[in-house]
C-alpha cells in the first residue's frame, strides 16, 4: 500500500514546508478545503479528500472526512492480517500520518457580538473524529495536532521511524487537545443556558509558565490561565519589569487585585502582605491614596504588594521606591513613573488595563481539596441592608466608613476585624481563631488614635467582649452582620457607651 498523509489544518504554520518534506519522504498527500488550496497553489502533488472517499463534500462542508475510506485507513491495525485483508477487499488504503488541528471555536466565541448559531457552526466534527481515530491506532499512525511538535517528529521520520515513546506522547497530545476543545464548547453552552452547578464539571486551562518553585523552594509549581482569557485576570497582566513572578507572588497579588475591584469609583491603593491587606486607602489622587495606605501600616507594607486602580505618576512612583516592594500593579504608568520604578531591577511591575473593574455577576469561586473541588458564587455583595440596632444612629460619614470597612474586611482571612477612619484603614486583625483576638490585634496594630473610628467585622459577635475592646479604643460606630443568639448583649453594651451599631445581615467569611 502507498504511504499516505492526511493534512487539514486551521493553523497553517509551516504547512507548505512540512508537506514538502512528506512528499520527499514518499508520502502521498491528502487534504481538504483551504489547506488543499494552499498546497495545490504551492505546486505540491495533493489529492482532494473526495478523490479518496469517492463522495463529494456536502452540507456546506459539514461532511467531508466522515467516511469509511478515511477511518478504516486510520484504524486498521497493520499487524492484524484480518484488518489488512478487509482493507484490500474494500480497496481502501491506509493513512499513516495525520496532521490536523481544529476549527477556531475559541477565536469565534471571543468575538464581540457573536451569535449562538455562528458559534455552533464553528464546532469541528470531522477533525476531532479523525484525531481520535488516528490516536487510538498510535502504533501505526503518526498524528500531530500541535505545530510545536513538527520539528521533533520530522527529525525522527527522517531517521527512518518515529519512536513508540513519541507516538504515545502524540497520542496524549491529541486526547488532551480534544478534551480541552470539548470543554470550551460545553462551557460556552453551560454559560448560554445559565447552568450554575452542572452534574459533571470540566475545566480547561493552558500553561503560562513553569515557575521557579511553589510556596516553598522544595515544591515544584506552574501557572495556568483559563483557555478563554478573562480581561481583568491577574494571570493575563503585562510584565514590564523585574524578576519572574513566584507562586506566592501570584497568590498574594490576586488577593490585592480582588480587593481593589471593590473601589472602582475613586483612586484607591491596596497594600497586601501574605494575601491579607495591610493598608487600604482611597483619595482624590493616586499619590494621596498611596501615602494614606502606606501610613496605615508602614511596617507590614515593607516587602509587600501594591495594587492601584489608576495610572501611576512619577511622584507616586518616587514614593514607592523609597521602600522595598515585591510588586506594583496598575492599569497604566506614565513614562516617567515607569522610568523611576525600573531603577529597582528586581521590582516586578505589572500592567493590567482592567485591574480595578469589578467581577461580573456569575463569577465563580473555586477551591481545591484533596480528591475534589468545591465551588461557589463569588462574594460580590458588601452591605445589602443597614439596620440600626442601637439607640444612637451612625452619622453619614460613619456610614461611608462602614461601607469602606466592610469592603476591606470581606477580603481578610477570617476571623477578621478592620478599623477605619474615613477612607483609610487604621488597624487590621486577620486570620484569628477567635474574634476577640482579631479585635485586639486590629486595635494594637493601629498606628494612630482610633478615637472616633469605625470598626467592621466579617461575622457576628458571639459575645459582648468585642464591643468592650471597641469601647476602650474609643470606637464610635460598629458594623457587623448580626445574627448571634447573644446579639442583645452587644447592643446593650453599645447603648451603655454611646456607640452606634449597624447590622447588615450579610456575613463575609473568607477561609
């Protein structure tokens, strides 16, 4: 039988060159559609798929390769005498090399205003079927789905044979590729139908880079991005300066970015250390916001991460380089600011145009557990209701501070307490095993007087002890979800000390 190669690709990278090599190696080339036209125009001897199947393309090209003359030629096991005898009787030739990649479904659904029918028309049927047939018969068929594998495979072909190890690797690449392709389709359809929690969940990610190490130097790590890019995702930020991001850098910076998204309407700076905020402030300018965030905790910000939701100017950059920072991320930088920041060669500078854009409704939150995955709606709410439960009501400025405090505390590891004045954090207590410790930590870490400040809690007070801490600290107003069987004790303690307290009815645990 003749040696045959079937080539049908949407990614035309080096397709003429590899087809020329195959022809020189004695392969008869079969092709379809646009690939056939390119090879024919290049002067290569090429058969149209219809010459192999004896059947015309039909249904607007929906049916081209779905034919026994193709799939029998792919699936016949060469060492099986009965298989080969049947091919001879049916006058079907084997197909020994398959180079196929699929309709650009991803590129299609990423277009603005794409309609459902156009998306469906770009679901490839024949391509995945050929790939899966060829990969199943990997001992006899060389199947290439990724142009990055051309060099390795053709080097082996020129030596006389593609090794079994390479064939198994190519088989893996095919099933990985088709699994991701099908996942993109199912995800698109799930989103179109508004299915939040499917009975079976498939997720598709692509590798961004191999990392130097994980949380600790003895752990290997890599970063991955969703196959369909997310505009305001940290993983898609542009790297402008500094060392490669580490596992911890990405995790911590993501925490900063997610908190920053709570403040789209005003210049805001978020400083984070070990995934917890250490200083957060809003102001009329980026420079003022940075100074306030820095002043909130000038100790913890050292070696930390700073996220900004407006363009960074030279004056702000000059303040930033006065201390050691790991990362600065913003939607943009003036040329002068970037020049200043680059004076620190190890400072990672990231540009993410939509860094401060809030996550859309329907955003999901995932956590991995051993052998499984837990999934929930992202916590996009802040304060759904303000119910005054004390004799004293909060002032308008205290209400604004309450909202600011709740935006911050919801991004702190629970148990968490945040003390706020205006649009600046004063003290933050995070990750404690009981709430009174978190309250004490927030007060202790406040570098300025907390007299007249507002205290925000991510969950209810189980006892009145947190109010007692607030009284000693001079707190004037408290915001918390409420819902404890001992709520009245806390209310009474506030009333006895002239503190306003508001219940929101919304808990913001972050575990």
